[in-house]
């Protein structure tokens, strides 16, 4: 039985946390990332295979995913963007880039991995990433919320199309302390103010996302598919202050 999971965006905050969790559980990982230095360092640390690719380069992405081999148990697309501007300042280029990074990159990854996922001995799994901003609606989030909304629609469509052989789920985090979010979390006053908007009174950590992602990719989640699951400190559902 194949136990290889492809992680696209494997050197990012949540992607690398997921890779470490899977390896600790005895799973093999194939890392795809655009920074060759960071990619090689993490692959060496984990004893993982890896391939360099920018998700905006369709051919390079396809080749990097196919390098994982003919049979894989899972695919996690852990790529995202944080492009926060009022809608009046957003350009076509902003919307197009966010869509290509978040949604088009995800579906291209699925297309490239699909033959290997179908070849897995048992039920394979796909894990995508959205954001709490799709369900909640925040100012200055028009571009990223549109792109991640497409990811949620993709999750449902693929969940139906690929069942019962391949499960498809999505996690929707709130603000998490990752390198990508450093512009927001690096200012402690701002980070504290945002943390207080959450029922759990803190920001997310990469391992918070990785813990749920690893579960949804595992056989323990074998009867879960087509779900958008919040990992957001309660922000999508709870209001603790009147």
C-alpha cells in the first residue's frame, strides 16, 4: 500500500508542520516548493523526496508532482496568499494572481496527481486550504476571499466526482503565525488585537492547521469527504463579547 503524501507548498509554515506530523506518524512525504535551499534542507531533515516548482508554472508543477511516483496516498495543496486591499485599489492583476495561486494551482495539482491517487491501494485523500474570510466576510479581503471561495467550490465538486475512491476535504483557518502572515503577526499590538477577536483568545499556529490536515489525510477520516472544516479559534461561529 502506498503511504506517500505529496505536499505542495511543503516548505511553508503549515506545509512544513504537516510534513513533520506525517513523517512522525510513519508516513512518507514528497515535498514540492519553489525555494530550492529551504526545500532541500527540509527534505534532508525528514528523509523526504522533493522537487522544485513554482505553482504558477503549470509544466514544472506537473513534473514535480509526478516525480512522487506512480501511486500516492494523498495530496495536500498548502499554498495561499494574503493580499489585503480595499476593493477600489485591487487590480485585475491582483485578482488573477490570487486565483492562479489559490484555485488554479490547486486544480492543476489535482489533475497532475490524479492517476497516482487512483492507483493507490485503498482510499486516497486530497486536502485543500481555504480561509475563514470566505464564510465571514472581512473588509479588504475581496481578492483572497474570491479565490478561496473557488477552492471551497472545488472541494465540493471534486468530493462528488472522485468518490468513493478519493476523499476531498478542505480546512479553513483564521489568521495563523506563519511566515506569510508576518506583516500582520509581526506587530505584537496588532496581533494581540486580532487574537482577542477569537473565542480562544489567541492566533493560530502552523501545527493547529497541520493537526487537522494530517487527520483528514489519514485512514481515521475514512468516512469524511466534501467538508470545509474551520480551524479558526472559533472565529467563524462564536461571538464571546456582546
